[in-house]
């Protein structure tokens, strides 16, 4: 069987990216980009997006190409204490990071591309609502959710990198698996995190959002209690 040399090259680069991510998780973005790009543009990526669009709520938001108001950092800090927007910005301030700029909504080719962009733009909102930290166990929880509920092959691949990291660094291994189990429990609730119109409720208490999403009981047993305390 003749093997496409370009496929061979991309596959090798993706495998290297997976191992680099496992070894150096603090620099996941530059390591994982080739892996994520290869899988996002693959038939598996197309299939995952097509399955998401079978969900009525996701189909509706994708048909509309919904993007609501995205306040500045100063505006978010001024929102009521305990609100989604205030805690979203407080998380970035605590980490010494800048929140991503308002999402770019031009040049999206189709509903599947919209959902992919929506997922990237709301990723840190998901971190805030689920109260998952930016360490490897927290990212593993998010990857488990994205792989199971949102049919993201890139998330499944990065999850493998996190698991490999746990093999390499046994001190994080138990908490990593606790994070994966938490992400899978959240996934039982379905892809609702991606369907939420967060921009319509920046000022709403985060507790209201969590109750609406059915997260209250799950968060009572979260393996990330310290992060939850900071984001409540």
C-alpha cells in the first residue's frame, strides 16, 4: 500500500508533539498545535463536528452564528462579586494572565467552523464554571469532557499526553485520574457548556449558571476544592 508522504510527515509530527506535551506540559500550546491542527482537519474532526450539529441547541446557536457582548477587563472587574464575569476576570488576574481578546467572527467557513471557534473562545469560561485549575489534572478533566461530550479528537490526543505525564511524574498521577473521572462525570450532562449563551449573563451569579447546568451536586464532590473556593 502506498502511503501519502504528507500524511506520514504530519503523523510523525503529531506523535512528537504528543510526547513533547507529556514531557513539558507548561508549554502545551506550542507543542500541541501540530497535533491539534492535524486532528481538527482530519475526517475524525469533521465527523465530530457533524455529530455536534445533531444536537438541537448546538445547531441553533451555530445557525445563528451567535456572539454576544464581550466586556473589557475593566468592565468585568466592575461586575458584582461572585458573578460569572467578575470571577472569569479574577481568575486571569490571579494567574497573572490576560484574558483572550473578543472572538474574531469573520472568515468562519460553515457551522462546524463556528463551533470550533466558539469552543476555543469560551474555553476559559468552561474552566471558570467547572472550577478546574490550569495544572495537568485540571487540564485532563477538561480534555476528558471535551473528548467525551464534544467529540473532539484533539482533546482525546492531548488527554493521552496528560496520562503519559502522569506515568512520568507519579506524584500527580492519582489527582490526574481524579480529574479525568470528574471530567467524564460532567460529560454525562452532554455538550451543554458549548451551547450556553454566556454573554447574556456575565452579571449573573456563577452559582445560578452552575445550577442551570446541573453542576451543583458534581461540584460538591469535585477533586479541585481549592479552585472551587476561589471561583465561588
